C-alpha cells in the first residue's frame, strides 16, 4: 500500500474534512460572568456552546487515533515482511527455580567463606533465628576457636543447590582441609568432606559439617602421630587436651585451646617429629651421602644398609646427585608407619651434559617411635633413560678411548658393574670429567 492510498483512506474515515473548520477550544471561549446572578437562559447557552465544542474536540481525537491505529497496522505489516526470529523462552517456573538455587548457593558460599576465616559474627549474620548449627562441635563457636588455634584450614569447593521443599533449598558444599598444621609439614589437604546448608527466605536455617578423617589419611598421618607424641613428650597435658584417656576427642575449653596451639606449633617445628619428617630427614641425609647423619635416624639394633662398601667415594667422584621428593606416610600398623619417599637423580655428571634428572626412584622407610627401623631402595636405570642416555654411551667411549682402563673401572670387564677401589674411583672421576668435555665441545 502506498502513502497516497493511506492518506486517502484516512480522509475518507475522518468526518471533519478540514481541521481548520473547527473552532479552537480553550478557556478563553468560556465566558463566565463574575456575578452569580445570571439568568438561566444565559447559563444554558454557555453550557450548550461548551458541549458542542467539546463534542467536536472528541471527534478530532477519535480521528487522530484512527490514523495512529492505521499507521501502526502499516508498520506491523511492513515489519512482518522481514524474517521472523523465534526466541525460545525458559518457562517461568524454571527461571524462578534457577534464581532461587543461585541465591541459595551464593548465601551458602558466603557463610562458609566466613567460617573458613573463623569470623563467627559474620557466620551468625547469615543464620535465621533458631537455626540449627552443627559445625564440628556442639558449641560451634568454641569449636571454631579450637580449629583456628590448631591451624585448621577449610578449602571450600563449589556449592550446588539441590531440592527445594517446605523447609527450604538444600545446598551441598564439598571441601578439603588441613588440620594440626598439616600444610606446614607438607601433608594434606585431606578430602572427602562436606557442608550441607538449608536456605529459606534468604537466611540459613540449618548447616551441618561432615568431617572425614579415616579414609583420607588424616588420622594415620596427623592425628595418631601427634597424639603419640603428646603422650610421650607431654604426658601431663593429655588430661587437659583430650576428653578421656584414649586420645580420640579434643577439649575446647580455654586451657585446652592454649595448649593445642602451643603443642601443634612445637610439633611442626621439631624436625625429628612425625613419620614423614623422620623419613624426609633420612632421605636428606642419603642425598648428602652422610653416613653419620643416616645412622642418627636409625633405631638401635635395626639393620639399614643404604650404600655398598666403598660406594660413597665413587658416587662423589662421578658427580652423583640425589633430588629428594615429598615423603608420604601410609597406614600405621604394629610394625610402624611406612613412608614412601620418591627421588630423582643425576649420574656420571649427566646434569653437566644437559641430561636428566632421572625419575622413578624411591626409598621406602618404616618409622616406629620416631626412628627408622627398616628401608627398601629402588634405583631405576633402564625405564627412566639413564642407561641408554648416559651409562652405555660412556662405557662405549671408555672401550674405544681407554680400553686398558676398563678392567680397573668395571667388574668382570662387562661394563655392567662399577668397581669401588681407590684406583677405580680415581679413574672414574678423571674419565667422567673428560667425557663431559668431549660431549659438550662443538
């Protein structure tokens, strides 16, 4: 439809052919006398004129409205020629549920973040009157203070909303934790824990904590060794720190909190405490090739052999270097606590040639009563590439360059086992240094 056709239709629909034919309507057209004693005829005439003009004004407004409706229809018709894009809309109920879940998750996260900071006043600000709070201890405020004193750290995961019922929206929040300053000892974090929060009308109406300590290793790596240390080092403190004599339940009163803070700090600071610390110290002594220091960790009567006779001078002469990893304790038994200590190494001056370090090696140590009672060593050479990259090429170089020295350097002449005699050690040091120069010189 053209603009001319639209204009013609508007004119046909408008009973007033010319807008100028209408008298202007305003307050000036209403001639009211300032005197109240007007005769009825004059008043009727005024009312009649006013009504006529108002009627004409109504016709004009109606005509204008008709134009707008018609033009609006034209606009819709014109836009209708463009491709129609269908927008999928989420059902109203689903949108409302999503918003409720998001708000509940955010509130739960905020509460737990405050709890992780041990800000009990902030935690309380999120709780509804009469809320059920089961956080670690019956008196959750005292429990939070004990956790803080022992270096407890909450690592909150992602909170996810669950079902919404008449009680509110449930939110599940997994978390890991450090306890008894485990992070300061290189242990943990310990997993498998959760908070369960119920949110209703923008407030937390219940919150509970599920704290795992057996299957995640906390008990065997931290709780039990610390309890044993307390009973050995500070037996008089046991009654003040624990409920009962089985060392399984801590006290939360003021005296207990002060002792727990003091003793856990001492426990971390003493390098001779804890199975992992004992094993780590033992591995450091092994890396330093310090026999005297190694022996200081070994229990009396235990037979622990870390080196073959005469091996240490050979290791030093060939630039052997041990790079200790992090020791991890296993489950404690009557025999003691097994501790696995991985390490890497450089051999035959491999680091000077840009090779290595070589992995997949370990020392397994059993610790009982703070001492090493047994060890098992794995020194890998094949699967980690040491043999192919360093040992065999060096042996071939010796066979080609110094064939007369092979009998003095290797046992049996098969290049599989080094000798540790004084002459051998001197030759190994001399030839490994020469080999590095040959390999690194363009």
